[in-house]
C-alpha cells in the first residue's frame, strides 16, 4: 500500500486548488442564488484539462489516472459543486464511456471535442418513472433500418441545456427487457429534440438540470454505442466509474465545509476564548476530520483499483455511500459550529450543506449503493 502521491498527481491537485480559489470562489454565492450556469468557469476548466482528464491524449485528453481525478474533484468541489458535477459527468459518464466502448469514428467526431472541453456532454438515463429502476425505460428507440426513431422523456439531466452531445439510453426491444436497451449519441439541434424547463433545485443550483423531450428524433445507426442491446450494460458499467466522481465530489464538499469550520473556530470567541478551545467544538472537529479522512481513503482505494484494471464495483459503491453520508454529516456540523452565521449565505457553509444532499441521490441513491455492495459481498 503506497499512500505517496506522485509529483504529477500533486501538481494536478495544486492546479485544481488554485483554480477553485481564484476562479470559482469569486461569484459562487451569486451563481448559486441566481441559478447561473458557470459557462465561463467550465470553459476555463476545459482549457486546463479538467474536462477530459483520463482520456488518451490522442483524443485531446489529459491521459491522467483516476487518482489525479479524485484529487482534482475534491479541490473543485470544496468551492463549487455545480462546477464539479459538470466535470464529473463529462469525465466519468460521457468521455469514459465513449473512449471505452465507442467506435473510432465516434471518438474522432465526439470524444475529441468533449475531452478538450470545447463542448460538454450529458448522460441521459433517468426518466419520470425510471430512476433507481433503470430497467424500466419508457423512452423508445425504434429500429428503422439505417436509423433509430427516438421518442420519450428524460428527467434530471445534468448539463441538460448546455451540452452539445447527449448519450441517451432507450428501449429498442421491450420483449428482451434490459437486453433490448441501446445507448445512442444524440446531438443538440436534431429535429424533434426539445430541452424542457430548468429545475429550481435545493442545491447545486448553478448546475444546468433539465428535462429533455424526444419526438420522432432520427438518430443514425452509426450513433449507437456498442452492439444492439448493449445499452443497459453500458449504462451500469459507466455508472460504476461515475460513482468515484460523485464520491470525490461528496468528499470535497465535506472537506470544504470542515476547513471553513476549523478556520472560523479559531477566530470566533465565546466565554472569553476562541470556540476552538471549547471541548464541545473540538470533538465536532475531531469527528469531522476523522470521517473525511476515511472517505478520502475509500475514494482513493476505488480509484487505485480502477487504475490497476481490477474490479472496483464494490469499492466505488462503498466510497459513494460513505462519502455522501460524510458530506451531509460534516456540512450540518459546520453550520452548527458557525452558529447563527452558519445560516447566512456569505459564510458558504449553508450552501455546502444544501449541495451535499444530492450526493446521496444521483448516480445511484444510497439505498442502491447498499444493494450493489451486498450483491458483491454475496457473490
């Protein structure tokens, strides 16, 4: 077990930290309050190589490992989870899936632009009646020979209005159930493709979350990823890696809140001394730091297994389950440490608390993670 980071990994972490503090922190409260999509900031993230970190350089990616990705995700998420979720989706769900399973033509046409950050992508699985039960796809992709006719609705789509390319999971053969599902690359602007209303959310309010409607959208056969019927397996395999990204986001939200609480505890005085000198606060800080360190090790373990080409399904589910609970627990305590100031927007911790909740829901709820973990244990 080697817990030492390489010089390259540390450089990635430091670059992400500098970017978060210098580019994301100014204006983050306003973006949250007014639901402003951080288009300019995400473009800069692309220029720095954060939107296609693990993609092969021949496709304009960074050629980095998953550990570097975890380190960068944590630093970005400490400041702005709305930016980090766009980063996670583009890296883990869109770029990774295309590079792993796409054709060379698909990689040249789509992946090169996505990995460079020139454009961003979206992953479209959830529906009004298909969230955790991903097999119940109502969106259909009818085989018409040289194209598919796509009809249906997708919900809660991150980068919903800002993406250029969308990976859409749809049912082609209902009789085959999950083995009749396909993954299709849909381009923004295709006839019959309409972006619905933007969701007014509790947290990650700068993130671009929309419903999408497809009415007789003609998707060329060459836009199918993998063989006919591969879509469900594609989605589940891709989500396994996505959980490392969201676990790292949760870790970042928690560590960002902890750092703010620690700093505040050394400045705020009560009963004649800094509140950090009171045991009640010290014990809170001790619990927060311990759980964050455990979450960090779980994230790095999952990333390490992935980089080694080993089975990381259980490790990723454990990381997401634990890190997301840690994010909730730590942010609630960070607000408590701040007292009345914690309830005020300018101190940031209330936003981090709101942002934390979604990490227990998207890319597999905590309940689904327990199903995944128990299934792996009982194999």
